C-alpha cells in the first residue's frame, strides 16, 4: 500500500446537496480535489464515500491525515 499524498495543508470547504453522495480522494493524487478522479488505481488506497444529510458547507480533509475521514479534524495543524 502506498501512503497518501497531502493535497494541501487545509480543508476544502465544499457546499454539498442533501441526499447526494460524494467520493472523497483518500490518496491525494486526484486532479479534482477533494474528490476522486480514479488516480488511486494501483495504490491500494480507495476513495471514501460521504452522503450529505443536509445542504450545507462541509470541510473535507485536504491533508489526508484526518482520523475523521473524509472530514477535517484539524490534523493539518500538526503537519
């Protein structure tokens, strides 16, 4: 398994739609951050599904080190 690559050292603030599914990039290689574009192929890392329960802004992890993946837990402050 390959280690994830931090895409950025802060969260991505994304407006989400209630009931919609989003696939968060866990490997850090996607060109469509914070979402998956299939670049994880061969890494052993798979995207994480997030289903929005309400329309709101969500803080998706950008550093790929969050213990609450796909959401930010502030881990980027320790990098």
